[in-house]
C-alpha cells in the first residue's frame, strides 16, 4: 500500500493544483524552507573619519577655464591655411615681376600668419581682444586694397572670399571686446 496522497484539486478545470510552497521532491505536508529576503545593498559609507571630527566635505570643483571665442579660433585656423595657400601666388607674382602685387601678397601673408597665431593663442582671453580687433581691421584694409586691384585688373569678384575671412575674424574680436567690457 502507498502513502501518496494527491494534492487538492484546482478550482478551474484543466489547471494544475495550486502550489502550496512545497518544492518538488518533498513529500506533501513537509515543512518548507523560510522565504529569503531580497538583496539590499549596504548603506553608503563616508570616507573614514576620526570620532568627533567634522563631517567629510567634497573638494571644491575646479574653476572653469574661460570659453574661447570659436569665431576667432576657426577664422584664425583658416587664415593660417590661407597664408600657406597664398605662397604659390606669391611665387607666381615674383616670377612675372609684378612689384605691387608682390608687396600686397607679402603683407597679407604676414598679417594672416600673425593674426592666425595670435587668434589661436588669445581666443579665450577677452583682455587681448583689442589687439585682435585692430589686427583684423588692418587685414580687412589690405584685403580690400587687393580686391580693388583685382577688380581693376579685370579678375572679377573671385577674390571677394579673401575679404570675408578677415571680416569674420574682426567680428569675432569685436564680440570678445564687447564681452571684456561687460565683465568689467
């Protein structure tokens, strides 16, 4: 004779008997294991401190570096690239002996190199905006003279793009100048 007693039947037809907490393999009516608690992470621990010491304070955040004027920064990089691109033009003018053009292109290359280097160095320093602004004005003046010379020689408006970059550089320096005067 067997000691097996079937579990009680479910109220719904076709459903297995209700689970009563006995794992499989244990005889019916045997005590089940106590339920386990879900995992709780340990509480946050402050860094070690001596008794009767003031609570630990986080160090002060580092001071933010001044933001650079991106218009001046990008225009400076493009002016350095433009100075390198103007070197073959200068060599062509030297080969054909065009005196006024040689002087004008030499001045533009020198101003683009100086303006580009100073713009990259001082794009985050509003106190140096005056230098950048006056340098941009000088570069605008020289490129306008070259534009007028090109128009008189019949080249057309192809060199108008050479005036646009110094204008952007000067406008960015003007923004920095305005920022410096408002922060004082």
